[in-house]
C-alpha cells in the first residue's frame, strides 16, 4: 500500500504472538518469500504471518502463501492490523463491512451494494468485483442474464448474441451459519486478492467473471457469535474441554436451520437472497460453510431432487472435480467431494439458484468453532459410512488422523478452493452462460413436452386465507400464477372461473412442479437423507391442488397476477348482527381471531348445532358483536379471510366460553432452534406468550402467571437428562445479558448465568403447576418432560430405530368429539420428522385422541369379538383402511413402518387438577406445516374445556 495514502481506520501492526500451548506450530522458513508477485511487491509482514499461522507447510500453496502489497488497495492487515486467520482474532461485522467498502473506495474494480436488512434491522451487503470496464457496464450485463433467464421473447440469434456478450455472475456467500467463523474472515482475503492481485489467474477472473461476495449473511448471528467468542472462548485451545462455542441464539428466530427457509421464505435474509438473485440472475452461487476435514466441495451423494436439471448436476461434478484436482495437485491433502449431503431437499438457501436454472453449490472446510489453534482427533469421523481418513475415489488424498488445526489453515483451504472454482468459471464462462440459457429454455419446453402441463389451485377451499398465502408465496418465488377467465374441463380435472392456474411452460415451471408434486424418497439408500424428504406445498398448507396433463390447458386464458389478493378478498362483515359466527374448518387464522381480539366475548359450540335452518359445525365460534371493535375485527378478517355469518341469537345447545389463557413457552439454553419457530408462529398469529427461563421455572408458583405452558420440540438430542442438566455448570457463570461488551446479547431472553438446566427443582415446579390445574402442552420431544420424568404415569416415551425424515404421515382421529380435533376430518395427515414415540397401555387407549396410520390398536381379548366371522371382517376392514389411507402420503419411511403405524399422535391425560397434551410430532416445523397449526390452537382455545 502506498505510503502516500492515509487510512484513518488502520488498527496497528499485526498481532501474531500466538499461544504458548501451540508452540509446536510448524514455522515456514522466512527465507524463500519472494519480493514481488504478479508484478506487485510482496507484503513481507503479512506473508511471514501467514506462514507462521499455518501449522504445516502442506496446508499452503502458491496461491495463498504470500500476499501482495497493492499501492492503492488496502490489504486485510492494512485495515485490521492483523492478517486474516490470525490466532485469537475475530472480526466484527462492522469491520468486515468497513473493509469491503475500503476496497471499493480504493479501486474502480469493486463496488459495494446493499442487499437488504436483517430481521433485527442490520444491513446486508455484497461487494462486486470485476475489471473496471465490466463494472462500468454492470447494468448491461445484468440485463443480458435476465434476458437469458426468460428466453420466451428471444430468437435463437438474439439469444446467441446475448450469450456472446454476457459474463457469468458468481455469487459467493459466507457467514450463514454464525459459529462457522472462518468464511467471513476468509471472504476479506478473497475480496482483496480478486480485486488487487495481478497474477494471470486473478486478471482472468476479473476479465471473464463478475464476482459477488456477501461476507456475512447472518449479520445478527455473526455479531452475537463474535461477542461470544471474545468473551468466553478466546484463549481456549482444548477443543474437547472448553465452554460452548456458540451463543444460544443466532438470528431473531432462526438458528442452524436458517438454511432451510428457501421454500417458506419467512426470514428477511432469505427474501434478500432471492431478491438479489432475481435482480442479477447469478449464474453460479457458492455458499461457504465449515464442518468436515479439510475441504469438502459439494456434489452430494444423491438421490438427487428429480426436479433439478441434469445439466446442473453435470456442472456440479465438473466443477467439483476440477477443484479437487487443482488443490490435490498443489499438494494439499484432505480435499474431497461426493460423500456429504444428498441433494434432495430444495429448500436450502443456495438451492434458490438450482431451482431457477442456475447453479448452486457449497464448501465445507474444517473449523475449530473459533480462531484458536487446536489439536484435533479425526479418527472417529465418518461420512457416507466411511472414515474421513480413508483414501477412496472421492477422497484421493485423505486428511491425517491427528491434526493440529488453525484458523489460517481454514483460510488457506477455503480461499484456495474458491480460487480454483473461479478459475474454472473464468475458463468456461461462455459454456456456463450457454448452459444457463439452455436450462431456462429446456424448463419452458418441459412444460410443453412433459407429462404435467399445469397445476390448478381451486378457488373453493377449506381455508381461503391459507390458499391466498400459498398463492402469494408461489408468486414471491418468481413463479407465474394466472387466474382462469373461464371454466373448462381437462381430462378428469375441472377448472372453474377464478381458479388459480400455474402453467408449467415458464422458466420456473419445473420448480413449480417440484413444489407441488408428492415426493417418493427411496426406502433403501446407502446414504441417509440429509434433511426432510417431503415438502408438498398443497399438503403443507392444507390446500387442494391438482395436476393437469391435458395439453389444451396451455391455451386456457389465465391472466397472470402479481398478488394473491387478485384471487381472494375479505368477505363483507354483516352490517347488523348481534353475533358473528365463524365456522371451524381447521383454519390457521383461528388463532389470530381469538388472540388478536383479546377483549371480545367469544363462545364455541362443542357439537354440530342449528339456528333455524342454518347448520353450524362443532367448534364454530360466536363473537358477541357488541364486545368487539368492528375495525379490529375487519383487520383480522382481512388478514385471515375467515368466513363470517351474522346471526341474532345463539344456538340453544350449551356452549363453552373461549377464555383467554396466559401462555408461557419453556425456554432451554441448550436448544433454541425449534423454539424459535414456535415463537415465530405465535407471533405471526398474534398469540401473546412469555418465555419461561430456568430460574423462573425453578422459583415455582407458575400458576400465578400462567394457565398454559408449551414445551417446544427440543430436537433429538435434548433428552430429559440433557434438559435437567443443561449447560455444564463447570463453565459457570456464562452470562447472556446486554452489556457494553456484549450489546447483541439478552434481547430475546437474558440470564446472568445460562449454565445448568431445569434441575429437579424445575421439574417439581412443573409438576406442581400441572397438579394445581395447569395445562402442559408438549410438542414433539417437549413432551419428554412429562412422560420421562414420571409426571404422567400412563404415558410412556420411546426412541425406537425408526427413520421418518420429514414426511407426510396419515393421521386418524380416534376421538373426533374432542375439541383438540375440531375442524379436521377423521382421516387427515401431519408432517412428521424424527421425533420420539408416545404410547399407552391397552387399558388407557381412551387417552389417545389421534393416531398415526390405520392400524387398529390392540385391546384386551375380552373387549373384542373373537369369532371367526368377526376376525375375518376385521382383517378385511384393516386391509381396506391400509389401502385407502396409506401410512406415507409424500416423502418416505426409511425404517420403522410397523413401529409407527397405529401409535398415538395426540394424547391427553389428566394429572391432578391439570392436564398434559402430547403431540407425537412437531406441528410447528419451520413455519411450513400450516395445516397442523390449528391442532395446537385448539389446545389454546379450549384449554379449560377439554373434559
């Protein structure tokens, strides 16, 4: 950097003293550092520091072993005062963003753009790097890719002209997972080298590729994690004996599964990703992650999602093989592909590109969960059933069993992989742009030549609010949705005027088909699925959809709309009525109806009734008009589209009062991920609640503040033992409070010490709450607190060898008269992942409100007809039920069908004066399975009316 340029933001000289515990670092010889590189002088201080921070020379190569000193563009050390990957250093978001802006301020090869705000209002950015002429005409390059993304208006000659003039945009994202600390650090050095280096590799990248880098994607979580590291993990060099490496929260609602929001599009950062892709039509994306040794470059093992283009899969393999070959040839061990993740679930962040005819991949480098250097044991690590230290076709040079690993090693590997990837793209830019166009063209053609031509979403639906939300979601995904202008019949499918039509002869037609079709994941696979295996949107939302295979549907007049409001509007509220009646059909909007109108007087039927000639189903809610603000009610109805009928008298039959419960949600410091989605779901439905921290639980007297306590699904590893013990008290105190040192802490919930769990005092308090009349609701494994602790004596919990990785499972209501089931048909379904199973004995089957599958529960022999005739009839009835109502509706059951079929799905048992309600799955999963939300709202609406 030129001495004539003054940077007021410089923070001093490099801090590279290191720790006494890592004195065994392999020090590269300081001689041998060249004086120039690519015609630029070498930054000797930074280059020496890089070699010092790298634990073995084989973890270096010529791309990363030295760094130039550009006369105008500041290096990371110039700006930060230390090199990227320095032991014990961790860079804040403000400094990372500030550095990217410093690069852009120093050169016409780079510019920084804002791509939106996070859930907590923090800015997200991207730095765009290319040669000066390309950046000066960036809008023209964007326009070319946008034209190729939708080639319906292009002739072949026009398309070829656009291809010849276009350049691929390669968007690299880092920091989606907040405690994968290396990628945001590495992004700074990548940006510097791509912008500043003059070696042919980097010149060609700038000439042929438009490189975008978002250095921190989960900005809120990076802030929390950086503060956490600096407060609790800086100086900790024993990987196997240290405080937790992660703060309890990352984003406002999401944790690690912030990378599973690509279907639901609930979080601002997900929406920002999609908005940026749609703006630039990024040809390729690369998401930088951190987990396995030393560098995994993604292809996935398969089975692959059927909707992804074969060209895309071929590109994955070609690029990955190039990356492995390049780095292995440079002597770097432990670079591999194939054996991690399947490539089936389409809801990852990066799959927003794969779903739209572009190419999305990811890297995983080895990390320590911080920037300290640590000795690591890789001997027990297995991926795809094979030891990671074993040589195989997809891992030609495996890592060592014993590894001294540093943050700088991480940076070397990740940045080298990125340079290899950029090199491939720069050499094959024309081919990749051509492939992008060809995939877009083939996607349109598939809607004409494929078996399915269109999807119809009928206007007549059980829940218009959910249907409008679904249409809005599909439109937000970039998929065209039209409104049928006339009725028509296509084969066996009837389309009414006003129905929503998704024609598949559009650029994102294959993605639309992927979203709405039923999944069939293979039951026998060598590598188990990495995530959910089903996502059928109609089932998720409880909305009727049908596929149309008749070619003629493509000629149906259906004007494309930009909003679901074109399909549905609020019904007019009756002008004069003493009561407003709202039928219960399992609509998710019923939660908001009750809780957003807290002061309104509401009652509900408990069985079907009549008022004059009008019939009202069980669960119909009657709102006394005089007690509700009309404007407030109209606002709720506008959001939920609940149907309202005006009546001037109530039914003669007895009804129950819908009393407002005081709701608490149990918080555990060891598991906040699923609880975040419960919070998000309740917030969206305007349901008031309070988080209950362990100290409040242990203090007892819960009944003074709560009528209902919800225990979220805590995940598979959060056993009763783990919940009672919590965070190891050996690290006490671990404060999670807002201070000057930790301004990101304490905003969701705080504690002076998060160590320890509920403890036995907490369990005694919970039992007392229930015994004294409280209602406890256990979602998924949350019910373990009652079942495994002995609070309930009649309900047991087991964790058998069963694998239902996110599939739609048939559910039968065994007690359809229970208010817990109001609004649902006797045969329905739920979206079930791998959660524990609940069970009761033969004498307690009356506690079962609903069961999975069609298998009839075993009863005492004297309670059934054992005659031959009766047995034959029962066998026939069971066979018919199994045929009519298969256990799996979409997805797959890898193992345990017999264990699941017939087991309880919903249970209710009395305990003292109170009650416990168990849900044998997670009905609030990632804000996806809206169809099941009303099953939980039923428990909140009828909390004191279930007897």
